């Protein structure tokens, strides 16, 4: 069972009193088996008659917002949790790309039918907090124990090309082996041009998860190669690709705390031997700060001769606090600017860095 805190049980019981059954789904349930916790929750609601009545039931608990009208998704901020509520639904392919779906939600659909639309079995596990039981129609719990990544339904999996890269980052994050059926599906999808259906920023978001959330990102890169998707990083020779996989796991042990710097590290680890890293990056993202940071780290590493670990930032958050700044979102941009200056050799020591920092505040 999953021991839910009292505020969540109070919410579940309130909905149950009004004839609505709450089933926890997604990452909250999956991560329970690996000992992780999250405050971002997804709850499927069975017995909802209208979104308006659901909003009325949820309003006493906190700020409510309808943000996915076509999906019937309502977000509630409650007791430190960010909760997405949605009725069970089906999805059918209706157009091009990962957004080309028609969605229909039902008040009386069963969990097995609702879970069929999900990508992987490990994401198709539900939990009923009132009966304290897991709902696992597709064997996701067994797959987690066997460390296997398997799709729920091969027929529906191929409808969404983004699922290929979700497989890559999930395999790395949870250190899972991709089963043969899923691997064959992804190979076929890539061969048929699946990546051309995806906006580059969606591709980038999956690599972001791979690079920032995996202890061993090389697992994902190896799987991408098996799927026939290594061309996303061309031009990169076989030897350079193999060395990149070795470097990236070392870098992952020393990731910086801010996303931009960490992403710069990880992309630099892969692309440092690439003949045109800017071209590769511009095919993956429009985020100029990521591209700029990656290229700066590559140039610094080549200049210093250290192709593994870029230098530790001379300016840290504690330096900003010592200067009287209050921790905030602005910290990230200041630290990124300082690191950029360091890579450009504006300063070389901690004392010089502090002197430069004072001139920037």
C-alpha cells in the first residue's frame, strides 16, 4: 500500500462522498516502487458527470484551474501538492505529429480500458487509496521488478512519435532494458521518419530529462543507437560517439546545480568531438543560452586539454548570499552569467571572480 498523508485522504474521501472514485496514476505510483516521492500528482476520477460540478467540489481545497479543456484536466494546488485531475479518456490518431489526437472522456470507463492509452506498462499502474489496492492490468509492477521497459499496446504506441524518446530517457533514468517488441517498434518508427513529426523543442525536452535526471545517461544513448536514432547527433564519428558515452556518465557525477550549466556540460560531453556542434544543437533547440553555454564549455575544454570535466564555477550561491542577496530565481541567471565570464577567461581566481561580481550587481 501507499501511505497517503491525511490532507490527500481527506480530499479522496470528500470526492468519494459525492460518488467519485479517485485512482492515483502515473509517476507518483510508479516511483513508489523505487522509493521516490513527488508532490506532482495525477489522479483519474471515475464517476464525474461534468467538469463544472468537479470544479465546485474541488474549490474548497485550494486554487482550481481548468487548463486542458479538450482533455478535461483540472489542476488543484493543495497542501503543497500540484494535482492534475482528469476523467478516464481514450485517444485516437487524427493528424500529424504527437499532438494529432482526438480525445474523448467517459464517466463510466473502466481502469483497464483507460490505461490502454498509456505508453509503457510502468506508467499504467493505478492505486486506489480507499481500498488500498494497486490496479495493474498490463503487468507494470512485474516489469519494474524485472527492470524491463515494455509498451502497453503496440497498436497505439506507434501513434505518438515522442514515445521513442520517452523510452530512451525512461530506460536511462530507471536503468531498464527495452524489450524486443518495443525496440522493434521504435526502430520501425524512426526508419519511417518519426522524428520529422516532432518539433525540435519536444525532442530537446526529452534529452533534457535524459541528461538531468539520469545517473547513467549513456544507457539512453546506447538505446538510441540500437533504435537507429543516432543521426540526431550527426556528424559524429563512431569513435567519437563511443567516447561520448564514456564521458557523459563521468560528467553526470559532477552535474552543476543550474539546468543551463548542467545541460551545457552534458551536450559538450557528447559534442566536443563533433565537427559542427552548433549545427547539431540548432537542430535540437532554439534556446540560445543552452547553445552558447555548450559551445563555451567545448572551447574551454579544448583550450585546457581536459575533455572530461569542465571547471567548477568560481562563483557559488553562497557568494551571492554573502553579498546580501536573497536566494531567488535570479540566482540562476547571475550564476550562469558568472560562469560564462569564467569560461571566457574574464577572471581566473575566486578573488577576481568576486571583484567582477560586485561590478555586475
